[in-house]
C-alpha cells in the first residue's frame, strides 16, 4: 500500500498517515494536492516497502511561484473612474 504522510512544522514532529491506497497514481495525486492546499507542514509519499518516493514542504500561499497553473482572482476591486456629468 502506498501512503501519504504529514508532519507538522516542528522538526521533531511525528509523521501521521493521511492516505493509504494501493494505486501509486492515486497516492501521488493526494500528495501533490496536499502540497497545494496546505500552507504549512511537511508531506511525503511512501511506497509499499516504506521507501520515501517524494518529500516536500508546503509553501505559503503568497510565496508560490508565478508558474502555478492555478488562476486566482485579484483580492482587491477597483471601480472604474467616474467622469462628471455636465448639467
């Protein structure tokens, strides 16, 4: 069984299994999704022999690369300029 595990921010935090699945593709998808939706923590993907296939830290939302494929709406709204009416 492939496993996805998460550890907290502290360097001595214990690993906690958050997903177990027999499909490598499914487990890798969960691993990648966790990296995208979480802003803190460490994640790793393990194979059935408990060998670490991938390990990474989650990145804070506002420090992500511009190359992210996710499109975000602006967090501010600027109304159009108002032109005065004569009269």
